[in-house]
C-alpha cells in the first residue's frame, strides 16, 4: 500500500468532519505501519486540506460542539464540569478562539484525556 492510495479515503472521511483527527490518523497509518514498508508523510495537515490554523480551530470547535451535543450536555453543564465559563465555550463554538488550558479542560470533561495525551 502506498501513501497515495490511502489519501482519497482519508480525504473523504475528513470531509465528513464527524471523526476526530487522531482517529483518522490511527486508521490511516495502521495498515502502513503493519508492513515492513514505512512512508514519510510530509505536511500531513496540508494533505488533509486544512490550510491554516483558523480552519483547524474551526474543526476543533465543531467537533467539540458535536461531542457535547451527542452526550446531551448543555454549555452550562459543561461549564460546571470543566471550570471553563459558558461564555468561553460559546465563544469557542462560534468564533473558534479559546486558550489551550480551557480547550484541554473541556476535552478532559468530555472524556478525551487519553487522546489529548497522545497528540504529540
């Protein structure tokens, strides 16, 4: 399997924006890493079509909101769970701006501690 043969699959999944980026990377890289052949994937975010930080922040905000709504959690409830003001949560969901500290607190409150730890 070559690097280029999986890109159409990854691009399709990523366009759906319902799967967190770490899951896309895991399933995309698993078949490659299972073989003895390793491929260098330069500038992986660019290959996914995410061209700038603002676009990536928008995707993070959208995914956080989806996960919150899937669990039936209001902004107020998430605020109480995380210690992040509900106005900051609303600002992130609408304007895609938040501090790293607040984002990690929100992700942890939604049960994504391990995924945050494994980002880098």
